[in-house]
């Protein structure tokens, strides 16, 4: 019996977006006071754009013209799954009707000043799959 070998396999941007579209949660990544910050988030991928709802203050994001979003489904026991990072121009969703639609669509963690909706237009999308294969294959 061969021992399993773990492999990290890059996936093209189109497949990475497909993986991201099939998952509804991840993390919004941004810099605040010169420190990287990750906030849990839920998202929907529509028309090639990510709409993200996150418990982050809008004031911390409105000065960030580019944001990064990260999602993964790596399972701890077997170490299998995938990892995707998307970066691109971003902006707050401020239209009241559009914001109401996404607040109904995407469940939030908090309400008030820490309940923010952001649209990211991914320009750079990278990802990889973590797989296990038998040694010698």
C-alpha cells in the first residue's frame, strides 16, 4: 500500500472564479493602520463581480480603491480542498434599493456601522487545489 502524497495544483482564473461562485463565505482582506485585517464575509458572484457583506466599518473600506477577497474549503483531516484569492477595484454599495436587495440575499453577522456591502471587480484571480494521490502515481 502506498502512502498518500499531497499535491498543490494551480487552477486557472476561470476555474478559480467557478470555485468561488460555488462557495458562499470567505474573508475580506484589507490594510488598516498599516496592519493586514481579515474580516469574515459572505458573498455572491454575479456577472463576474463579487458582492460581499462583511462586519467591517464602511469608513475603513471607503478609502481602499482595491480590495482582496479570499475563500477556501480546505478540510483539516485530509488536507484536501481548494483556495482562491481575488483582487480588484472595489466600492461600497450605497444605493438603498441595491443594498436592501443584498441584505436580504446575504446573511449578515452584525447590523449597524459594522455591516458593510462591497462590490469587487476581480482583475487578478488565483487559486489552487490541494489533492492527495498515492505515491508512485
